[in-house]
C-alpha cells in the first residue's frame, strides 16, 4: 500500500538496513547525523534492498535507441543503486504529439514504462488522464535534499509542471522564444545589436534592410511554439484564456517563500478559446504584412531543421529560436560570434513564450521508489549538463541556472547567452505555450488553420475557424 512516503517498506527491509548500519559500527541515531555522502550511500542500499534483485527501470524517450549519454547516465545510476538496472526505451516520432501517442499505445497494451520524458505539450495530458503520479509526497519527504534544486530553478518553470495544485515533473530544461540574428548579415547592412527593450517598430526598421533581397530579414515555421504565436504573446493575446488553478501553497511556502509573484499558483488552467480575438488576428496579419513587404518568405510547414539550415547558410537575418539553437547552429558549422541572440521585441507587452521538459513518474510504475530516485538523479547538475547543457553541446537551455554560464557557451556561442535565462528572470510575465490536456488536437487544428490563412491571405476567416475548432475541443 502506498503512503505519503511512498510504498511501505517491509519489516525485513528495515531490519536488514539496521543490521547493515550496525555492522558498520553505527547506531540508527548516528546514521541520521552521518556525513551527507555516507548517509546517501546507506540510503541507496536501503532503497535497493526494498526492490527485487533484478529490478528494471524503463524510461521512455523520443528516439530509436539509447544514446551514448543515456547509457552513461544509466551506468551512473546503476552504480549508485546496486540491483537496479535502467533501460532507456526509444519510441521515435517526428514531434512530441507522435511520441506521446506511441507511449499511450504501449501503456494500453500493458508494456512496462516507469518514467517518461514529457515536455510542456504533454504535462496536462499525462496529469489529466491519471497516467502520471503526483510528486507532492515525495518532494515533501525529501525537501531538504531538493532545496538546492529549487534554489537553482526559476519558479516559472516549476509552475508549468503543476496541474490542479500538484507537481508532476521536475524540469530538466526549457526554451524561451528569443530572436536569433546573423551577425555577418547585420554587420554587412550596418545594423547594430538591438537594444534589450526594442519594440515592434524597431524590429521592422531592422528587417526591412533585407526587403526583396536574396537574403531575407525574417523567417518562421508553422508550429505552436515560436512562430507567429510569439507575436501573439507580444500583442498580449493568446489562443486560450490564461487562467491558473488554485493550490500549490505546500510547495511555494516551502521553496519560494516571501514572494507575491504571479506564478505561485496550482498551474496553468487554460480556459475559453480566444483564437479570433482582434489582437490574435492582428498578430497573424502582421506576418502577412511582412511577406507583402518582401521581408519574409512563405514559412516552412515542417519542423525547425530547414529554418536552422537556412540560417546557418547566412540566408536569414532574424528568426525565433530558443537555447537549443546554440547547439544546433554550432553543429551546423556556425562558429561563436557568427550569430547572437536578443529578447523578443515589445509590442503591447514584452514577454516571451516558453516550453519546458522533464521526466514524469507513471502511476503504473512497478518500481516507484527507484523511479523517484531517477527523477532526482536526472535533474542533478551533472545529469542535466550531460543531457542538454555544456557537456551535450548546449542542445537545450538547462533549467538549473548555475549551468547557464559563460564557460558553458564559450565553445558554441552566442555572445549574449545571458538572454536565455534572463527571459525568465527579468520577465516574470513570460508564459508557457497554451498546452491543455487536449493539446494534440489543438496543435493539429492550429497548423491546419494557419496553413489555410497562408493560402487564402485571410487571417480573420482562418482564425474564426480555429475558434470553432477549439470551442469543440474545450467542451
């Protein structure tokens, strides 16, 4: 039977642990006051002994087979917890929606999955459907151990991992929608670095330098994260009403006391659709206006790879990108100094959208204790650096602020790497992408209606259609 402290230990397990401690010449009281590193070793043995000798922890991710980094992390975890093995199970898909669909299919078929990599797009899906296990009792129990983690993570990211007052994931990384620009194209056109508080008109004045030229001033991709939706956010609009669930006091009072910041809630509560709000329509129309002026081409309908390739070939002056672009552009051959980043411009407001990711523990996990230890392990500084940070080549922005440093970005750039985390620290109104539990259908409708708008040139009619689509889904 589960309790607030997780699955109950057997009396035999407790006796074994105390016997082990006694054999080492330690009484139970001494164990409690032992040095942290030694106490952790004893705890690891206790946890391992509560599991069968051949316990396997299955961790699902979007991919074909485990990477070298994942294998290394598995070995490190297994060395820490003898008797527990980690299997990274890959389910390849072109996007988060496809990956989540495959995971749900495997769960329905009875496959064992203990933990799964989940981004903002799926947090409410896994929570709402009762697939993910709330982490509240585990976090409360291990609050002393987790304090350094929460001290290192902006609470905006924590709120995005909550639903109806409960926490479902510990974030490993995030990406805010910033403006990347090609420094060579800027220098050639005599354009300087934009100011941090630049606005929409400043942006137009910059990108019009490449109007009707071979190089384009602005390009984007049809997707919900970081497309015309970034301009929608800057125009103080959204596809859905931005509400908040009550609750979460148990977490905020413990780890982020003394602040009245707006993010101290029970998580996003996405409300009534507002897809055809005048400000939303205006944002999409702005994209059409840039195209009519010869500043932007027809956007790509695929993922971001095509856009990244064009940017690395010095074909695009500006576009939206997150911290993952640092590693992507470096891998594409761009050297430090050949690109840089700035906050997204102000329109009615200056705020950025973001998405974050982490690992969820599934309710049907056969090894919840091991799964919880894995969730803590995977958010350690070493693990995050190996997964997404400096040791991984900056393929995403670490959720841990201490890993976003000059030394981390020296090999890849950009020069103004501080923009990544400052998008959270300096802009408390920065908001997660609208990802309700029906996100998959919402995203499909969004892409279809944006494509309709591009083909007809009628933003209002397309977003009227999207409004109808979303109202049906919201019911």
